[in-house]
C-alpha cells in the first residue's frame, strides 16, 4: 500500500495512535492537528486519502473537506467524530466525504474504511447516508434510543419514526 493518508485530528494521543496503525498497514502518513496545519500539508503533499475529525480546535473538518475539494478533488475523505449529527453527516457527504464514522472506531474499521475508499464507489443517496449514520450511532449507544437521539441532535420521537421507516434487516 503506497497511498498517502492525511490525518487531521486535534487529540494528540488519538492522532499518533492512528498514525502508528496506518504506517504498520503500509500507508504513508501525514499527521496534523487542525485546519491551519492541514492547509499546509495539503499544499506540500497532496493526499490520496484523508481521515478528518469533525471538531477541531481551530475550525472544523468540513472546512478541511472544502480545501481538499478545491486543491485535491481526487482525495477520498473519511470523517471521524464523537459529536456527529445527521446534518453534519449529510453536509460532509455533500462536500465529498466518502464515509462518516462515529468514534470510537477500531483500527481495523479504519483500515477497512480506507481500503473501501480506494475502491470506486457508486454515489450514495442522502437517505442511505442518513440511515447508515443513524444505525452507526445507535450501535455506538448500545441501542439506547434516547442517547442516540441526543448524539444525533434529534428528538427521541423523531428518531423512533425514522427507525420505523427503515427496511427490516436481511
């Protein structure tokens, strides 16, 4: 694997842990803490892939996505967040993110998401993005509807209605 991955994460420990894991998996890695550093890194070494935290100390990950879309449109970006809402996920996908993951995310899941990002993907509908994000957050909350609704920025009843509209699992 010779792909270059830009990791934009303000939590130093998490950023360095991701960097070590990605290097062990054969990726070339650039680690930065925020939007300002990301701009410089993108100009110096345009990445093939990016892992971007949504909330940064000096901006947000959506601003990094905009820079990537302008400077490196072929870069495949994956958003990581512990604070994501459905509108955040939809906006990230609109700006070009290929995936939106809710922390905590295992190293294995991140490596698989990066591999998947390198594969040509069909365009996903906003409904599918919303469904996948809802189910991911619900899983991260251990099935607790109230906690998932809080994390998603939805009223509990709204989340229940959305879940009722989902097709049954196969």
